[in-house]
């Protein structure tokens, strides 16, 4: 989860690569860019109730994508949505677990988390 400004700004650039079953949720967010990424990603735009408003597969590096009305964006390993027909349900379930079990990386905590890596 990336909820604060710095977490959203760094986005996937802060991680070496997503595993096949990993994703990054940016919230609040309704637009993303893939400038500087080395590989394509799948993107889900969700509203405040975690309903999917827009799904983009294999968004190549150096692109911009947005969805008016989206409250969050989930970035996934390219091909995840194609491999998993129930990808949206899986993401919704993961977000529900994330929200109830783990604190997010806030603006204040991001700096200390980043220095520990």
C-alpha cells in the first residue's frame, strides 16, 4: 500500500520487481505513469468501494493512464489479469486483508522504511 505522497510518487520504482502474485495499491489515486519502468504492468482502477472501474493489461513503459472517479490504482505484474480470470476478486480480497491486518506506508513512515531497505 502506498497512501502518502512519497509512497505514491515512488510507486513501483521503489521495488526491484513485482513477483507474479504481488501488486502495489496507490491510494488516493486516479492516474499513473510508467515512465522509467523497465517492464509492462497490468493496472486496475478502483472506486472507493473497491469496484473495478477500468482494467488495463500490459501497459508498456513510458505511458500515462487515468480513470476519472477512481479512488485507488492497483499495479500488478504484466499478464496477471490474463492468467487469473478472477483477478479483480483476488485484488479486492487482498485489499480487504491488507486494510485489516497491516498498516500502510504513510508519508511519515516512508522515510524510515526506505532507509532500512
